C-alpha cells in the first residue's frame, strides 16, 4: 500500500495521545485496505478521482465491509467498520486522510500533487473539520469520566450555598457534551437551541 515506515512515522508523532493515535491508526488502516481491495493500487498512487471515490465510499460503506460486533482483529469475519458513518465521522476520516497526505508530501514520499488536492476537494472547504478539534471516542469517554467524578464529589459535599442543586452543573455539562457530539451543532446554534427543536430521527439513528 505504500511505504509502511512513512505511515508508521506519521502515526508515531501522535503516540503521546493514545486515543488520538488509535483513532488515526484506524483511519489509516481503513484507507490502506480500501486502496488494496478496491483500487488495487498503492496509497502513493492515489489521485484526485480516487479521493472523490473514497468520500463516496465513506458516505455509503458497503455491507461486506461492516461487522456490527467487535470481533478480534485476527478473526476471519473481522471487518473495519461497525456501521455506517455519521457525517461528522466522515469529515473526521477525510481530515485524517488529508493530514496523512500532507505529511507524506512534506516528507518527500510523494510529489503527486493531485493526491493532496483531491483530498481537499473531497472534504470541501466548507465542511472540513480540523483533526485537532475532533473528539475521538476515547477523548469523549475521558471527559465523561471526569464529569462523573466531579458530580460524585459535588453530591458527596451536598453544598447548599449555591442556587443550583448538587451535581446540576455536571449534569448540564454532560448534556452539552452529548448535544455537541451527537448533533454537530455549532456553539452559536447550541446557545440558541431550545428543547422543542431537538428530536430523534429513528430512521437515521442519530439526533
């Protein structure tokens, strides 16, 4: 699929954050598997047309690439996806790909400029979510664990000197985090949102 050392070198830069490293490694593996099994070409040979095709692939992942249960990596029935990706997850995957291609070009691994331009075009200037602003599942779990500890501490103290009941601030933070991660709302939209505007779409399986 290309130069394994170059890929590992890029991933190694993110080892200080295990959650980010896992998230990036997952996206790199998915891309490499797609290049191998769909394109039948190495990663460094990807062009602008291929990048657009990968965006379509992420928007509608084929059923034979999905394994709903978390099987061990070495299991014959293992697949790289657990279900269809939500729009935010698609943007995150493409942003990781863009960062990878940019690194490979900067390292002199490839001078294939259409590869990088194609990725940018596939993401789109208006919907690119910078990787550094995306919360992985691990990051979100860490934040929720911190909020849970803070709530338990507040409940244990049972402070009565504030207008809010003990633990209310933490429950509010948990709600805000769930809304931001589950809906993709901008901060300005979240501030102005009301409960009457929130609904669950059972068809799409997302809020």
